[in-house]
């Protein structure tokens, strides 16, 4: 299967990395559309070794599945130059936030369209992807990129807020925890290490991805972290 990636910013690069690492794409299977020559050069070099062009129609013609990883206003400008006839038989996957089906259809016609919202961790095949109804082969690609689940179109922006933006929220919590370590007198380096490992251990021991989180009551998850009370403190053992 051949893939087109329209836009090669952080998300486009994460997708390319994930497609290659998961085995969904090999050398020459990815064709990038990007207007900036320096970014096209980056796409063509390691670790991606993709083909790159500024001609969106050339990329679409050469691809079976086309991923839209650009900002919405960029796609609106680009859509006027797309030859709608060559979209027949192609699957379009939109990673664009806040752009519903109706808007995309109004720009490029009634294509075979999937909306999806991934986290950047798809680069290492450990991401989260919520997606609308998709062809079986596309759903399988998503599953290889991490934890993937089908959801209703109205939930896509919720996935973005909960998962994609959730990485930022989690970072704030870790930073706050590290700041507390500094207030206790630990150095910034030690505080950062303790904070990072504490959250990592809480996830690994409290909620394992290999277990069914649905079967775990919050109290059970806390118990799995082995919280041991003493008179003076609560320790994680």
C-alpha cells in the first residue's frame, strides 16, 4: 500500500515514522507533499527516505491512502488546486482538528473519508488514535500505531482534548510535581528524575495497557500501586 502525506510538520513526521516502524510502509511507499524545499529535503533523507513533491496531484495519483496533516486554512487554500477526478478510489484520512466531514466534502467532493485524531506518540507505535468508520485495511494501520478505537464523528474533537492535548496536561502535572521537589530542597535534576519516574511507575503499576482498564475500579487501580500507610506518611512500595 502506498501512502501520501499532505504536510510534513510534527504530525506528518510522526506519522511517517510510525508507518515505517510498524511495517505498514517500506522504502518508497511514502510520498510527501510539502511546498518548502528544505522540508522536502528532510522528508527525502533519513530516517524517512520518502519521496517528496510540491505537486499535490502527483502525490494523490501515486497514493492509495492520503493523510491530511496540515492546518485547516492551508488545506482550504490547497484544495482549489486538487484535481477532484483523481480522488476516485482513494481513501482520505483527515488528521485536521476542527474540520468536520461537511467542510471537507464541500472542498473536495464526496470522497471516501475518515476522520482521525492521533497523538504524536504514533511515531513510536505507542500512540492513541480515535477514528471514525474506516475501511478494514485503514483500521489495521491505525492499530499498528498504538491504541486505536472507532468512535462517532462527534467525538473526534473530544479525543483531541483528552488524548492529544492530554499530553500537555500531563506535562504540567509532572512539572508541578518536580517543582514540589525543588521546594523540598532537591536539585532541579533530582526533582525532575523523581517526578518522571514516579508518574511512570504509577502508570505501569496502576494501569497496565495489557489489562482491561474498564474492569478496574479507581480504588483497585490505586491499590495496584501498593499504597502503604504508616503513621507519618504514605509510601509507594
